[in-house]
C-alpha cells in the first residue's frame, strides 16, 4: 500500500523540509509521480528509522548514511542466509548431514585456533 507524503509526515511526526532533505540525500527512495511522493511500507519504516536515529538517538547527519549502509548490508545478509537455509532444506538428507558434519568440524577448528590464551 502506498502512502502519500503528507500522511508520512503525520504518522512519523516530522517536518516536510526534513523529509524532503532525506529524499534529496537518497536516504529514502519513494516513488515520484507528477511531483508527488508515494511511500511503500519499507519506505515508511526507513523514515521512522531515520527519525529515531536523528531525533531519539542523536546520530548526526554525517553518520546517517554510514548507519543506513550498514543496516542495508545486514538486511541483505539476512535475506541471503534465509535463501541459503531454504536451499539447504531442499537438499537430500544425506547432503544436509554432510553439510552439518562439515560445519561442526569447522567450529571445532575455530575453537582450537581461538584458544591461544595462557592458562
């Protein structure tokens, strides 16, 4: 469902100039039709996030793009892991078992490598 610019202002409680600035900086990418902006659910969630970062958490304007890029990477990785998980569940049980064995062997090696502390 698309939401109009003015509706976003009211629901998130921010000013028009602030939201326009975020759009100009490509922090939010709504659809533009005939000079009007329309926001989908993910756009509105991003506006809420930016408002929270700026107004509640005091993140400065220079840091916002960095935070947004990092969060975008996290979400992208989560999607990729979910797809990988789905693909693994489509494998034959024997292949899934081999993968579990391989991953558990790797965990043991990681623990051995990381255990270089003096006792």
